[in-house]
C-alpha cells in the first residue's frame, strides 16, 4: 500500500482524469491474475484449484464486460500461456481448462454486449482458435528426440499463427465487424510498422496517455526502492523457474502486464512487496549461496521482517511530509473564462441546444450545465472519435460551407472555438490540432524538410472572426471573451455581403 501511495501518479489516472471504464476494470483483472496464478500452482488441493478456477472464470467475464479493450490485455496473457505451453512448462490439462475459461468468457461477453462483433475478430479468439486446431492435428508434438521436437515446435507456432490470422480474415470478410478495431491500426503506426495521414490515428499518437513512459518513471521507481527489489525478485523467480517446475508458471502474469503503465506499475509494487516480505524467496537465495554460518531458515525469517521495516522507515522519513501535504491539498481549478462561458450557456442558451467543441471542453460543459454535446473525451469509441474529427475541422483550412455541412450533420446549434487551439504554439508542431488536420486534409506542402500548410481557404477559426461573407451567412457570434468564441449555427442561411 505504501508503494502504491508513493507511486499513485503511475498507478492510477485519477490525478489527471476522471476515472473511466479501464480504472474500474483493473481490480477485476488483478483478481483474475491472482486466480490464474493460484490455478497454475502445483501444490494446491482440488478444492483450492476449483475455487481459483471459478474465480478466474467470473473475473474474466466481468473484465471483458467492464472494459471494451480488455480482450487485448487477455490476448497478451493468452499469448504468454501459449508460449509456456509450447515449451512444456505448464500441464496440458490446466491449459485446456484455461482455454475453456477464455472461450466461455468471450461467448458470454458477446451475448451480454448485444452481439458485439468486435469480440469475434479479437486477437484473443484468433489465437485460441489457432491453438486448439494446432493441438488437434499435433497431438504428439512434445514426444520424440530433441531435433524432432524442435521441428514440431516450429511447425506448431507456424500453424497457430497462420490459422489465427486466417480466422480473423474470414470473420472480417463474412461479418460486418465494427470499426472499433482501429486500435490495431494505431498499434501498427505506434510500432513503426506503418504510416498514415489519418487524423484519428495521429491524434491518439499525440495524446500523453499513449506516449512511451519517460525516464522519470524509472527514476521514481528507483528512488522509492521499488525497481531494484523488483529486479531482484523477478530474477530469483525466473532462475527458480528454470530449476524447478514447482514455480514454473509465475512468470506469465509478469510479462502479460508490461503493455500499459497503469497495468504494469501496480504489479511491480505488489511483486516487490511480496518478494521482500517472503521468507521463501530469501531462503531460495541463501540456498544458492550455500550459507553455513547461520541456518537459512532463521536468516530468511529475520530478513523478511527486517528488510521491509528498514525500507518502510526510510521511505516514511523521506516521503511522508510531502505525501501528506499532497493528500491534504484540496484546491479546486478555477478559470474565469470557462466559468463565464458556462454561465452564459446556463443562462442564455436554450435547454435543447447542441454544442460542438473540443472534447475536453465539452466534458466540462456537460458536467456543469448538462447540455447536449456532439462528442465527449472518450478515445475508445470510433464514432465519438469521428465526431471529434468533424468538430475539430473548425481549426482546419476549409470553406464556411463545408464546416456548416459538417456541423449541421451532427445537429449542432452552437460551436465553441478556443483561442488556445486556434493559435496554438508548441515546439512539437506535428502534434498541434491544426497540423494534424492539415495532414489529414492534404493541405500540407513540404519544402527543404519543412512542413507548410497551404489551401485556397484560410484557417476557419481565424477567418470567421473577421465577420465577412460567406462566414457571417452561416454563423453568428453570440458570445466571446479572451479564450472562447461561441457561434450560433444559423438554421436559415442569410446571404449578406
């Protein structure tokens, strides 16, 4: 708990965002991993094994239901389990039981989410189908001389991925799969496997939550003594795994959680706390060192108590005042311009009015005024992301007529233009909203390595402030201050010159 509190900016997103579905899903995933670890253990009774199996089944279904992208996390977990099974490090019976859990969880989630087609084309289902088919045709894969087993293993890997990819291709051709699998396109660009001018993909790549963790994360982990002991504990577990099958399945849960910081960091804290407080881990180290002066059992009991006490006391002295000060700081954010804007919306705008603007601003408007909006700051829904792209076009270089058609297609009554976005100055120019729009709209010219924006129309957010035709024909300014300009989308176009 102390590690978790010290590293809370890296373990939860509550400090900088409203808790979304992934925050509520993480506890279920933690329980699922704990149940999976217990189920894969060898030295457990049949009753304990059944309890772990039922817990794993219930938490897997709940995890899939709560978070729409949970099947990607379970895919990483299933991939690790598949590799362990391929190298004969887990009992085949337990692997088959876990596959049943995955299949049943996907089936129930598919039904309870109103036949969600995304689950049918998910990587999790593809690798399960490929693994089951490959096992059916290679029942004697783990038998025979070493060379034959290596060749069988290579064929097995080839069959699993070939059948998995084929199944995914057929599902996408036969069924109307929803476009929410855009996350795969995002990952292709993220890992430099592809390039794109698509606004949504590049917009997500520029979001801070999707950036590669900076070095300060590892610096914080080191300063709080978490990373050094994590490396020690993980090394002991891995070496012990190679020596004994009794601990062979521990590594699965660690590797399956490195994909996301908010998934990985809590497990670093838990694994480190488990390691320094576990007499078994210290005893394993002392057995390797072959200590004879002091009995390993006695020394391991002493260190499993002394080391956590010393770490806790030193961290308490260094971090306690700062942590208590941070937790007691309850100041609220106050921006007079946005307060003025929301006050105008609540007092002057019709209750049925629909507002368009940037997702973060619209989120604040929705929370305070309850007005209808065109989009929300939810980056996991492709429809909302497309609406966000259409709304952001007010910062692009398009004609007044094009912007009017986009806004009216979403039944927009008022559009909010932000000065901070329209005149954004940033060192990383490629991630400015207007730059992303120019690239997506084809309004970019490259000259001597520099990128310039060019179009026969000026930037809409700047041109509309001049209040000349045709902009004033389609839009009427009804509110403005230093930061925000609100324009009414005219229901009847007036031809003024």
